[in-house]
């Protein structure tokens, strides 16, 4: 564990040169290591299950408070570890009891947290979540330490971990400069990079030329399409336009409708999701991304990895809490067969 006191705030994002996609990234990942490096946020989730989600200014009364581990980075790290990968998480928690507990929970889940910075004077990230009777959610995040994760720390950790990594997974609940350095380092090291643009930050557009595999949901895809020009309106057309810019597949998660995969040359495939009883959709995208990263790191190609990740994400929504229903490798295998 790295302990950083009086941690410096971010400077400007590193400037991005005009490098374009390098096919050597693809060739270098064959025979990949089953090690996933996740760069992203770590939260504690405070969850209330209520009959419906509140509107603006409205109070809705639900059941008792439930507390779970959360954060898109930490959730995906747990999903990848349960799927059988060796997982290193890079991020930050505060120097508070919540941060210590979050790290203990991640360790118990098999995630290596020795590269998580503990920032004295910062509070650990918190997400306030309401889940309705259909399993849909509403989330407000207090970023806390996630907003202060030092860029130099991320760079140093990645330089030490990337030589043995099979896949890097980056999500965007951390500052733009942190996202940029993670994608840049993966590109330089020629390690396959999944970029989950949740939420969509303008820096994602700057990083398209670095060839990440993007994994937006439907609304994130529209936001991204808007940032690169006018949204065309159809998910397929938007994904094709963005895949033509990354020269890599765009994988659009569509909840119960499954996943849309658009390859770099515009070929479209829909991978359906199995029907399940939905209790809580929180963390379904994180499960998808974590398992996708794990399977790619283990050597699967995308066509093999995506259906596995879809099944894992479907299983994840059957329990309350972002990590509650995340399956183990054995549970995924059982569901696949
Ligand atoms: O994707 C779900 C996650 O988003 C929650 O765990 C919450 O912490 C927010 O980061």
C-alpha cells in the first residue's frame, strides 16, 4: 500500500501527440498474461431500496440503509478477480476508517491493493444510491480521494506493472489527467486497453487515437458521439463512427438487451443477454468490463470474451449491491453451459 500525505493535486493533462493506432499493440497481446491492471475509483456505496426513484425535490421512503463496496474501478477489479485473473488496482482512498475497510474488503476479494494510494486529509469516495422495485438505480458520487489520485503515482505504478500485464482497464470516475496518463501508458507499453467512459469526459475524445476498446452504455455512446460531432442517433451508426476513429472495436452495453459489438471495420454483432430476475442493476457494467478484461488477459479473443462477460453481467444483477451478484469463474462456466 502506498501512503501519501499532503498529496499534490493534478497538473494539466499530458499533451497528446498525433500518434495513431499501432497494429503492434494487437500482435503484442497474443499469449497475454492473465494479469489485469485496473485504474479507477474506489467508493463505499450507501444504498436504499425504495419503491421508486425520487424526482427532483421529492422524498421517497425506502427500507433500511445497506452499505457495500463500490466504485467503478474497484467493482471491475473484483469482477476480474472472481473471473480468475490476477488483478492490481491503482486508485486512491482517504486516510479514514472507510478507506481502510474498503481496502480490506478488496484484499479479501483477491485484489492486489498495494498500489492504492491512501491520501491523508482526504475522505474516501462515497456513492449515494437509490434502487427501485425494478432494480434500476440513481447514483450521486462524492468523489473524495478519487479526485485527488496523483497522476505521478499512476504513471509509476503502471510502468512497473505493464511489462507483465495482459490488459489495462480504465474508467473515468477519476480526473481527466489520470485517465489520460493511464491510456497513454498502456499505449506506449503496447498493452491492450479497455476504456469504460462512465461518465464521458472530453479527454476521452483526445484518447481515441490511442486505440482503446471503448465500452460505453447507450447514453454514454450518444454523449461521445455528440462530442466527436453530431450524434447520428442510431447506436450502430454512432459506434461505427467511433470505431473508425479508434481503429478498435466499440462494445456498447445495452442492459437486458445484451451488447452491441462494432469492429474497427464496422462489422456489427449483437450478443443477447440471458433473461434473469433483476434485483439491482448497480455494477452490471463494472462486472461486464472486469470480466471482459480478465478474459482478454487470459488470451480470449473479443468474440469469445464478450458473451462470457455478458453472462457474468446478467448474473450480477440478481443480487443487491454492486458486487453482490458478481459471479466466480465456476458460476460463469455453469451459466454458460
Ligand atoms: O457502477 C456502479 C458504481 O458507480 C457504484 O458502485 C458507485 O460507487 C458508482 O461509482
